[in-house]
C-alpha cells in the first residue's frame, strides 16, 4: 500500500538466514519452505527454539499447497501461511495482521 515501507534483509539460502538471525532480531520472518540447502521447516523450528526469536512471527510461503504442508509448517512454528504465487495485496494484508502497524523502514 502507498506509504507503507519495510526494511528487508534477504537470504537466498538457509545459511544466509541463520547468519541474519544471529545478528538481527527481526520483527517478522517471511520464509520460503523450499530452499536449496535446507528445509524452511528446519529454519522455522530453529526460530522457535531460540529464546531471542521464539516470539517472532513467521510467515511461511510455499507452492506446496496441500493441507499436510500447511500442517507441517504450523507444527514447525509458522504463524501464517501464503501459497505461491503471492500477490502484493495478500502479502501486505498478512504483514498488517502480523505486525499490527507498518514500520518505517528502507530496503537494504
């Protein structure tokens, strides 16, 4: 939506995600469940097991839309789930729900 901005840290692998999580406590994690080097489910579990990040909302994203995949995401610790392809409207709606109010941030 107009006027809503967020600071975005991007990791293209689980290793990159773990590096970010070690140095920054995010307000939200958008997590693809299929990554090249590790399962997104494992990252969600890691987020939930770490006392520093256990309360951080996790928005799981996947092209695998079967109920079993959604259930597995929830069991791993996902707070919400979006199926691919993700529309900007759906993403912004989930961000507002999970964050409460938009953050004033820039892309880095």
